[in-house]
């Protein structure tokens, strides 16, 4: 007997995706994660655009991780043209990406993932029983958006971070306002850890996973020039093509990735597990308290890892602001850039995992070729692997149980489907 | 207000970045209060709850970029008394329309996926009004929170919100910002672009890239091109700039076409 189990349209995720699993008798025959969000062809239309405005266009690949795209784009351009930025710029960028992590994780953890575990279709209806928690979550998300507003210029598709620095440096008062909001909302980030640590997180997808995350350097963070893999290897980001090995598949507008022939995972869980020794303060304590839950085998623990990153990010925003204020804010202007014919690769950890940008420029600094590999595209094959594992384990369960499981697995990865649909290979 | 008396609303997205729905979710301090005024029947990004049937208001973001988008749009139009396009994608196709009329879908498909056009059911990206009747358009990439809040509250009171028909320059002057185009020679598109952003970019010392789209039937594209040429920018640079958010605008398309014909002729000679 043939059973086709379908999640027609994933909800509480960014963008449009469908899951289809075919079971014949006692065997799972086929598993498909179809991404039917329309392709947008960024790599094709960015050709011939002058570098200075490239980040403004490329950040529009995604709204939730707009600053991740803009910072990946800026880092790529600066790598291509050997631009060295100031210490103040580096700290402001660190502040920006941590603010983005708060905005994105607060939305995902509380509004999109948590309703599954508390039995509601959405956060709005969840607010009827948990009004205090939902309001607090919105305040936490708002604190993250304050960073976007003040450092980047607005919540979505800001413009203030540029190649070579920041157009306008935030004022002391603005930074102090962010600091106050972060201090006030830290308990909410800790509450997120508590809620997910106490929730019954299903184990139906438990299986071996290869993990990848950027090496952030000395301290836990979201930018780096090397990739760590759970097989113990470390690679420069320039080698990303051999780490991702993308291929086009008919059933999805996103290409699929593999490493050494098998799928892999990027995101909060890989970051926490590969860089756990670099966590500090409350986040380190919370990791220690829950390290038995945080296993590489259960990708559903990604939500708990995101919650720990929320705590880390709130603390880091406060720390960055303290350093900026004690150094004194300087109106430095942008570093001089000399474009040349060259290639650059840059990466950041977007909320959902490693994001690569790769550009080739002509001698005037205009794009000849571009390639972007997003975290959700990298995770797609691993998500299919998890659906397969869950389907095999739950083969005797009714369809609706399987549908529920597939949706919960998908959401745990916090997929950003808009991001994933537009990929190319530099030939 | 009883649930049955609340206006029935659906929030939908076609092809885009999801940024306009996100701006609604970003209204953190008023979000719960605002949403409680409506009976939300469909909101894929925010809820698993879904109900068929007639809607009083449909908010639609994203461009029509696939045949699936088009089918969904027609279904939404069919069931909605009022259809509101939110954001540039839904109005004019936004950045993904940048090469419309310049690069075929087959070429885009080949470049990005390395496969033929009919591999996926793609269409050249366009706004909703190219296919169905749109009752109101709210511009921006992304939309401004104040503007959408104002529009929604006006509709709740039975009023039709009015659009903005003057350029970014007006807001720039009101703020007393120095003109980045005249004084610094930066390639600012402010004179062409619909205001409503409170001249955010000039306020940060940056030139407007046009993310709210040209002012409908008002923008003088040829005059802007002339000024930028005088400032020393070459035509390729200028037309790329105009196309970031103006790929589907007739003036921009016609001027680009003239320019590329001229370049081809020069190359032949």
C-alpha cells in the first residue's frame, strides 16, 4: 500500500515550502523538501553593478537576516579590495549582528516555535493564556530591532553600514538607550532557555549529524574567516565550494548541499556545540546546566541553542556598547577603497547558519560574477534526512502525527525560504 | 467587539523577502492591540490557523514571479472585498524586476541554476496590478510602519487613506539636510522618488537609492539622467541605479532601451 504524506504549505516559517513523504508498505520510499518560493535571480541581475551599492541590493535577499546579508556582502567586497576597517567599525558591526540575532531568534523562539510546544496555532492566540510571556518576548524582539534602527538605519533593509565603515556613527545617547533596553529584557532571554529546557522536545529525528559553524576567534560570535566541521577539520571560507557542493534538484527552487557525500547542519546548535568553550557569563552557565540536552543527534534542540544565543547576544550587546562608550565615539568617515579586478569571499553566521557571498569584480569595481550560498539551502538535505528518520520511526502512526512531526522538525531549523531560492556556481 | 463583527483579514506573501509582513510584526508595542481588532483568517508566516471564505481586506506582499504566484493572487482577489498591495514587490516587482526587458528569464535561469527556462514555472517579475484590480498600494522596501498603521486605522474607521505624490526632496528640505546631490555630487535619486521615508538616507549622509519607487506619473527621469551625467556618472552606472527599484517603470525602460541601442551602434562602428 502506498501512502503519500504531505505538508501542503509550511506555516510559521519565512517563505513557502512543502514536504512530501512517500511510504510503500513498511518502507519510506521518497522524501522531498520542496521549496516553491519564486526564484529571484539575484546573482544574475547584480552583474555590472558598482560595488558601492551591491550590499544595498544583496541584503534584499532576506528581511529577517538583512544585516547578515549586508555584512556578508560588505566583508566580501572588503576582502576583494583589501580594505582594513577601524576598531570602532568592527565593534559596531559586532553589535549589529548580535542585535539581528536577538530580533530574529526572539521572533522564532517565542512566536514561531514555542506555540508548537504549548499547543497553540500562533503567538497571538497563545497570548490569551500567556499574555505576560508574549509581551515580554515582543519587548526582547524590540530591543534587537533598536540595534537595527540605530546602527543600521531601520529595522529591515537599513543602509548605514557601508563598505569601509559606517556613514553616521550612533550617538552616545542612542547607544545608552539600547543598553537600557538590553538590561531590562535579559530575564526574557533567560526565560526562553527555561521554557525550552522544560518542554518535551521530541526525539523522533534523532540520528547522526555533521555540523558546521564559523570559527569566531577567541570569543563566541557570528563572524569569522574559517569554518569548523564536527569531523575536527578547519577550512578557510575561500574553500566553501568544496564544503557545500551544491546541486540543482527539480523538486526545489533551492539547490541542495552536501559535505563528503552526506548532508550537514548549520545554525545555532552547530555554533553552540562547536564553539561551546568560547561562551562566557550567563550563556556559559546555561550551557553547562543543559549540556546533556544539547546533543548533536537531536536537531530539534536547535531551539534551545537559539535561546542560549539570545542570552549571549543580549550580554554581548551590552559589552560592545560599554567598549564603544569607554573608547569614546569618533566620527571617522569611511575608509578609502581602491577597487581592482579581483575576487573576494566573505561569510557570516546568519541567525540560521553560515552565509557565504562570493564576488568577482572587474577593474572598475563592477560585479562580473556573484554567488551566494544561504544556510537554509545548506540545511535542506539534512531536513530531508530528518523527515526520513522520523517517518521510519513513526511508520505505524497515523498521517496527522507524521505531518505534525515534519512541521516541528522543519520549524526547528528556523528555515528562511526567501533566502534559499537563488543560488549559482561560479564556473 | 465580538469576533463576528471584526473585519476579516488575510495577510499573504508572493515572491519577495518577507520584509513587509515582518514590518507588521515589528510593530511590537502595538502589535497585539492592532491584531486584536481583526479576525485573522490567514497569515502563513505568523500562524498555522487558516480558514477559507470571504475576506474584507487582503494585504498582499511580494511580486508575481511564478505561475503559482499568479494562481494564488487570483484566488486571493476572488475572495477579498479589498486588496491592498504592500511594498514595492507587490507594486512594481522591486529589485527582482531590475533586468526586466534587458535579460530574458531563460538567460536568468541558465546563469543561476544552469538549467533551461521551463525547469520552474517562472514569469517576468511584476506587481499585482499587472494582473488584477488593486484597491490600494502602500510603497516602500520595506513599507513604513507609520504608513501601514495609518492606512489600517483609516480603513477601520471606514476612510480610504491617501497616497503621497511628492518627492523625497520635500522631506529632505523640511529636515534641513544638506543636498547630497548638489553639495556632494552623490548620485541621489530623491527628486524622482516617492516621499514618506522622512528622507532617511540623506539624513544619514547617503544618497537615495529609490527604495520607495518613482512617483507615479510625476517622475521626470530624463531630467535626473541629465543631472547625473553632468555630475560625471556614466550612463551604464546611471541606468543600473535607476533600475534597482524601477525596472518595470515605462520611462526607465524606454530610456535604458535607447541607451543600449546607442551602445550597440557604437560598438558596431
